[in-house]
C-alpha cells in the first residue's frame, strides 16, 4: 500500500511539473518609439532667464520611464525637470551627457512625477511656439537678457 501511494504521489508530481506553464522570468521594459514628443535646438527667453539653446521633451503620452532610453543628450549646462505639482528640479551634475532615462532614474523621478505644462519657446524664425514641457535640456546660454 505504501509503495502504491508513493508511486501515485510521484506520478502526480511529474504531471504537475510537466503541465506547469508559468514563466517566472521578468520581461524587460523596452522603450516605445513615438510616445515622447521632442524638439531639438530651439531657444527660450523668459523674463528672468537668459536666452538658452535647449532640447524640449514632453512625456504626456508615455506610460513608462524606459521610453526615455531613446534619447541621448550631449554636453549641457543643466537639465530642468518639470513636475506634476508645478515645481522644477534642476540637475547640474550630468553635464557630460548620457541617456535621459539614466539621468532621470538616478535622481529618483518616476514617469508619474513628470508634468507637461505649456511653456514658451522660439523657433528658428523667432516665432513664439507653445510646447508642453516635461524635461528641458539646456545646451548653451546664448546671451544675457537686458
């Protein structure tokens, strides 16, 4: 009887492992193209700011911070990150460039934290354009505001 019970238990164990389809591996989050709007090398001229040459990123349509992996930045003066509550975080430690994802993630900012308020910029023809802005990378300060 004991031998029979042992064989049945062994047989059921084999069936359970054979029918197991659960994959415990974690799928990596790959960036999705087209979820982040961007504008390269435009200028900004605020009341209390200098004229700046900037790249602007809007994360409004993005659902995961990994989408920022698609954007590498070069040398810069600083990076301004605009948050949902209206505040701004300036990152001045990453001046040699890198990947936006690595920089934002290293500063403990999640995709849910990022805001996308409308800000004023100038295009190549010095026309005012309004862009939703989550991240602004300041590459160069062009001139002082008089």
